[in-house]
């Protein structure tokens, strides 16, 4: 039931706590210490609140954070 606009690991019907809208998958830019990197994240179409999965936060984002702080 996956489509090109959904993230398989997060398509379990996440809802924005602020608006009550269903989150939608989409491309966005994350930034840290002045550096930006693209990613597919779940986001509220109304208020823009973004869901960062634990896997992403502790995986790729943590790697990027360590690499940037070591510079």
C-alpha cells in the first residue's frame, strides 16, 4: 500500500498533535551548524511540524552531527 509519497517505516497514520492533520511524507532540508542535507520526512501539511524518527535521529543525523562537530 506504499506510494512514492510515503515512507514505509512511518506510514502507520501519524497525526499532528497541534493540528490533528495526518502527516504527509515529503522532501525537506535539515540543517545543523550551518550545513544542510536533504531527506524524506513526515510533516504536517498545515503547520509544518516535522516528525524525525528515532532511527533517523540516532542514525544518520547523529553521524552528521559527529562529523560536523569534529571539524
